[in-house]
C-alpha cells in the first residue's frame, strides 16, 4: 500500500467517523459534525477540513505533506475527546443542581465514532509519513 492510497483511505474513514455517534444521552446518540438540535459544529468542520486537505494533497501527488493535517486532526480529536470526557464526568463548570440532573440522564461516550475518527486521523498521519520515507534521496 502506497502513501497516496493510505492517505486517501484515512481521509474517507475520518469523514465517515464524523457521522457516527460519539455520545449517548437518554438513548439519543450525537455525532460530532451535527449534534441534535444544532447546526454544523466548528469541531466537525475542523476535522472535515483536515480530511479534505489530506485528500487533496494525496490527489496532487504531495502525500508527504498530509502529515500536517494528520497531526492537526489527531491533536484536535484528542482535545475534543478530553473535553467531552470532562464534561460528561461532571468535571467542568457545571452547577451542583445541574450535575445531579446530568447524572440522572446517564450520559456516556460512544467509542464507535471516536475510534473510527481516530483510525482515520492516524491513517492520514501514517500515509504522510510514508510519503516522506518514499521520497528520501539516494545516498
């Protein structure tokens, strides 16, 4: 598998992961790109932009530069996961009465979406790294 194929596969997997559930509250699942009752989120657009940029770089034959959106996607995904984990555990700035109500609704993280998005971001990163290795000058 070459760098272009791996980078394109990672971009497609990351885009698919944006539409998979990342959290569940009272049997209602939410995805990162468009949670229920909201429009398109900034976090979803940032990750979609990273995936599109990586795919464009792979299509124009510059897969080695896909390392940059790959690092950005992994970093942003880790940041969003930590924020979601903190907010669902009640560690954020939530008043005590709201924390009790939140605990009664039993929110939980859904690892299907997080796993698929993480896999896509890592595939972009590995594809970009393979692009750098394949373009190494002969000694």
